[in-house]
C-alpha cells in the first residue's frame, strides 16, 4: 500500500479551503475530497477522512518501509493517529514544532538508526539555542509518542531512544542578551528611513510602515494593534481603545476578533500628537482605498489594513526582516516584533513615568511584579503618562 496523504489548499474562486485525501492500494488510487470555510476545520475534516480511508483500504495491514526516515514517519503518525484527537490550537502548536525543530534537524535520519546519543545532541542543541524547558519537553514528547507508535504498532524498532532523555536546565539570560530586546533610537531612525524607501517602490505597503512607527510609540501587543478598528481611535482625545485582538486562527476571508489577553489588557492608550496625526491620515487613506474599490465590502474596518484586508503577524514580521536587512539594523529573529513593545517600555522608564502608570499603559496582568496599587491608576494619570512621554520624545528629536 502506497500512502499518499492529504492536502489542504485555498480555492479563491470558491472562497473555501479544499481538502483532498488520497491513498494508492494495489496500483489503484482511492480519493475523497471536501471543503470548509476555515483552514483548520478543513485540516481536521480531511485528516479524519484520510485516517478512515487508510484503515478501510489497508484493512489494518499498514506496511511501512524499514528505511523510513523519522520525518516521514512523524508526518504519517501525526496525520493518521494524532490529528483527529487534537484541538485546533494543539494542531497548530504540534505542527509548528515538528516543522520548525524536529523535521529540519533530525527528520532525515532513518528511524532504525536513531540512537540515544544522537538524540541527546539534538536536545542539547535546543538548550543551547535558549528555548524554554517547556518547549523542549513538548518537542521531546512528540518524538517519544511517534517512536512509541514505531515500537508497538509497527514493530519497527525495539526501544525508544527519546525516553528518559536528559533536558539540561536552561541558564538565565544575562544583561547583554536582555539589551537586545529593544531597538535604540538610532535603530528606529534607520528602520523608518528604510521603510519609507520600500513604500516608494510599493505604496500599498504604507500601512505596514505606519504599523512599524505605531508600535514603539504605543506599546501595544502586535495582536492588539492588528485588531484595532477605525472606530477604536478617538481623535478628540488622541487615544485608541483596546478591548479585543486579532486571533492567530484568522484566515484571509475570515478575520477573528477575540478578547484581549487579560482583564487588565482592556484599556485606553493615549498617544502623542505625531502618532495620533499618523492614525488620522491612515484612516483617510483607508477611506480613499474603499472609494476606489467599492467591491471590497468588509464587516470590519481595520485601522491597519493591506489592500483592504487585515494584516497578518507573519506578513508584518517579513516586512520588519526586510526593513532590517535594508537598514543594516540587527534583525532579532526570536523577538523582532515584541522588541518594539520593549522599546516603548524602555522609553517610558527613561522619561520618568512611574512604574504603576507604565504597567497600566501596556496592559500587564495582576500577576506581574507590580503591587495592587498599580490597579488604581486613573485616566488623569494615563494622560499625565502621555504628556511626559511626548515631552521626552520632543526633546530627543
């Protein structure tokens, strides 16, 4: 039996995610297909049909090549035995770790040749790359489960080299590494210049450049900024209201707005005059685009939009990477976007804003280091915060 797997692709004409499950048995191909509005739903439905198809056609006599690699086995095991029992969030998390860490590093190794020494080196490399112990444990659990399948279901190997593995304690970050979590004033200036040059060649990316300027001057989480609607901006008070964020499960045709991270993340963020003026111009540009393209009727009018649609986090990350490359600014691979939020916090601290006000402005939870008194900061203090911040950046310029 030649197992071919299943695919999921977006069909623009039908505006749906189409899945296709195929297996070949005794030279004959068997295929089933279907569609769903959401990519994750299509993957769930397709994987369930695929698993059923494999079971029906193989009659529980799945033949696996003894030279199969760990990568191929993991894909087969995950799609056939694991996917249908997982939640949407778990599928994204597990697949992400498989594709990012396991398959690129050790996926080409034959399962029968995998040994504990080789696998321990893989774990040690993850530790040296400063991944958290929780992340490494999750990666290890995926490999362990896959190899247990190879032992008990396929009789492919006799022992599990990923079991009882040693995960060294990750060393805490030193000050030099902490310093890399923000951009300097010189970095930002160079990045803004590079962003402006990019939009001269590609004017439709102006919203990405505006978002790049907005984040280090507001301190918002990227999901909060991407979830901002035009109605969330109040020009008379120079503020944006945060009560939702863009979900990572959003699709091109179906943006999902979900509650913010914590109850304290619901807040008003006051802006300096320059940033507020930029948002006002951004809204006018959005309206001009809608006038030119009346066919683009959307339920949500996102403040930061690209060609009339919401912006993806990955889309913005790619933009930052390009900006860093062209400006010569070091690209922080692990926290390129979040470093913009750290940059704002650092500027607030340097401008003398009280810690209690900083905590409220960036929407930190009650479980942070701050005392309960932080919760009592009112709107007056919020306005004082932005007044102090604006004086600071005006002096810097």
